């Protein structure tokens, strides 16, 4: 997506136009629908509604023959059209529902033409189940190759739910293959990754898939660029989620991260009270902004929020001028920023209302649309902040933060285990308890066997025995993030190798920054600002490859010092940036990386020619000659705080942008829910569907 002028991401001069991926996804969907002639009923897998909403609109579907839409769910299906198109992921439960629909229609002597579009590709399993059900001959099976979807100007996602569970609990490696296909599409668009660097066992498997010479043309794109070295991409960094399980278990403290933690963001959409999304009534128009502009005087009816109807809102910088300024800052700074914007808007209105000449009035009318948009955005984010603040002041939230900080510092671990037991007694959410328990296990290496058994018993008694499989999954390899000390004799040898060397990494990667007043500036000038003093290991590993100096010290702090000492160079330092060094793999950090469980990847890809993509691809993502893009791919998902930290890293360098790619956006809550098999709220149940 195109970045607006106020974007704070590292891609203000982005070399890659990721919006082309959205256009490809939209074209593929239209082609798939047009392959079925005439009016059609679309039966949609509810988990695809969110991703599809990011690439198309209902009006486009209707324009291409979709008469009605229904959710794919058990029970009768009534269709007024001869054609029924099913769009779903290749899941056994979905296929059985489809088979049931076809059999019901046959019994009722209703004739339909059935087309099954599988996302992202056809599965042999689906054909086998349909054959067993006796309906394979009635269905035309095809695919809709939905790959990376842009969810921000510098973030692309497969929007694949539960990738972490599938890989590390179920042992289903489908998402690795799907990721390889999506990354091959990136290579077809922008040229081969000159080198692939990664960490983790699944990162190794993905890199192996990518380097095999299997350039199957997908999306109808030419594979010529697979033979050429990319002038736009300098490397691909793959991080397997198991390499850093600590970061997603922590409470995110950036604005966007906290919205996700406390309210929930799904496919870039958040459900909010209607009062925040509807413009004020005529009596409170924008001609007098002081009534609603500042956080302290907002007229939003917070009291009745729970009884209000809610509506999904797309959090995007394209239409929201404030979101790009707020999304990546620590929540403690959001109030100050909102106040500053409110005062600036107030001054703009007052100044413009004093216009006297016709020319001045014309200028004011020209600016009015922008001011109104900004005013509405201010109102939205002020109200959203007011929703979040009470949730951050609860005893459970603050106790949870305190336990996290103590565990990261390895301070009185036994006392923290006792504090977790107290949270169970207070009736804290199971997600919160298990996140803290897993965090204690990973940071300390394991939890004393007796203590762990006692807590597990308390959890089952307090929350229900249906969570026993969840507790077993958290402790089983290859995930193994909830381990006893000592390990039982029956434990596989591989589990001991999965123990995380957190104490060593804390020092070698400079993970913790003191929270005393003297260190406050240092925290604000380091990626640790996203967790108020803790630097995410995953992003430190990216720095080990792409910003080696940032691991040892704070580049922003040096800039600040130089800027203060030499006022004449103020303009130079305001651009602020140190020239990015060439990518040379893990050089200088080999020992640190080797200590982390999982394979280490360093591959140089040697293309056969230097021919750049020609034709329509040549103009895609035109860049400055000295600026390249490093693609960082999180296999298993990443958090909003990691995105914020990586954007910060990008702002410190010139000559290198970061494009963040992931299987999906995750949080500690979504990890626990995913492993437990609790479906994330996506679409409300009903008959008619909306995208």
C-alpha cells in the first residue's frame, strides 16, 4: 500500500511497491470467478473473509456474477442459482460439509453445478475425501492462489491462522511450502534474493525449498527474473518463530500492539463502538474543535460502551493521517502526541477562521477536507485510548507486567511462580496465566518439577480439565516451552537440546536496558522502547545481520550526541542516518547464533545472468540506485511490536529499507488460543456473508 506523507516507517522511499501483490490477488480471484459462467452463489470459509476483505470489495464480487454469499457451515444450503462456488482452505471439516450439501441437494432433486476453489492450492486429500463421500464426479476442483497480502506499506502477510500450531504442535509443514511459493512470487517480481540468511530448523527447510530449482510459474508471472540477481533486494532473512518464543509471550506496549492485546486486531480490522466511528452530530461540527479535540475533554460516551453496537474498522495509514504517527510509539507517549495534535488542529481552525480575503477563504476551503479527516482520526484515537487506559490500570494487568519484568531479569524466579499462582486464585484469564508460566520456563530454562505439577493441577481445577491437551502440547517437542526441572527420564533427548540459553543471550545481545531515569533516553533510542526496556531477540538477530553496530550500542544515541555538539551539522544529523553496511551473514555473531537451538542458514544464490526483469515488471518498485531492500520473513508469525522495532532499525540507516513478511500477525493470546484449538473471532455466525 502506498505510504502517506506522515508515515514513520522505514519505507518512506520504499524500493518495492507491494501494492502489486494486492492487484495480483484481486485479478486471480476475478479470473477464478469468471471461470464459472453465469450467476453464482458464493459459499465462503469464514476464516477467509478477513484476508479477502483486504484485497477486494463485495461490489467487485457482485460485478463478476456473485448473486448471494453464505458462510460455509453445517446444515442445509438453499441457492437460487444453478452455480454454487465454494471458496475455502483445504480442511477436512470443510470438505465434509460440502459433500453433505451436495448429497442433500441430490436427495431433494435440486440440480446445481458445483465448483470448489481451494486456497492457496489443490490438495490430494480433498479429492480423496470427496471420492469416499461419493460426490467427486459432481465437483469441479480448482484453486485460488492467495499469497502475500499487503497489510501496511512495509508489511506483507499470508494471513495464515495458526501457522505456529500447525508447525510445532501438529507437525503439518504445509505452511512452509506455501511460504516458499509466496517468496518465489516475490523473486519473480523483483529478482532473486542474492543471499538467504536464517535461523531455526523450519527456516532451514524453507531456505532449502527456495534454493531448489523449481521455478513453477504461479500467478501467470514470467520466471525470467528468477534467473537474475535483484538490484532491489539485497537479502532474505528468515526467522523461525521457535528461535524467539519469549517476545510474543510478553505484553506488547506499543499503541498498535496494546490495541491488539486488549481489544484485538484481526486482519488489520478492529471492532469498535459505533460512537467512535460515526462523525459527531450537527451540534458538534468541526467548526468548534475544542469540544472534542483533547483527550481530557472528549465527549465520547465511554460508560455505555459495552451495550453499544460495534463495527469493524480498518486500521490503515492510507485513510488515517494519525495512525502512522501513533502505531509504533510506546503507549505511555500516546497521550502527549494526541494532545499535541489537538492543540495544532485547534490553532489551524482559529487561524483559518480569521480569513478575510476571497483568496484566503478559498485556501481555507481547500484545507478543510484534510482538517476534518485529521479531526475525525484524532477523535477516533482519543476514544480508543480512553478504552485502553482503564484496562491497563487493572491489578491483573500491572501484576502481569511486573512478573514479566522480573522474569526477564531472572529476579527471584520462585517468587514469580508464587505470584502466578496468586493470579490463578484471583481468576485471571487462562491466557495470561499460561503466557507467564511459559515465559518463566523459557527464561529460566525450566520450572522446578514439583512447582510445575502443582500449578498444572491448579489450572485444571480452576479452568477445566478440557485444557489438559493444551498443557501437554506446550511441554511436548518440538515446541517444548513448558518444561519441568529435572526432565523426566522418559523425555526424548531432543527436548534437552531445545532449552533456551536466555541468560547468556541477555548479556551478549544487550536485551535489557535499565529502567532508571538516567537510562530513559537510552531506552527511547533503542528497539527496547517497544517493551519499555526489553529488546526483542528476533529483532536483535536481524540487527546481527543488517545493523551490527546496533547490537553493541545505540546508533540513535550517538546521533543525538553529535547533533547536540555540532549545531552547524543539525540538518545533516536530522536526516540522521548511517550508511547501511553490506550484508555479510552472521559474521561477528557466529557464537551467539550457534548457542540458540535450531539450524543456522547462510546461502549465497548465484544467478546465471544479470539481466533485470523486462516488460511490465521493469517499472515495478523503482528505487534509488543506492537503496536496497532487505526482506525479513517471520515463519510462524510476528507481533506488532516486532514490526515497530524493525521500522525503528530501518530509520537509523540510509541505503537500506526493510520489507517485513510473515505467515500472520500473532500475540501471546492468539498463540495460546491457537494451540488450545479455540477459534479466533472472525466473522459473526449467520446466513448471509459479507467480505
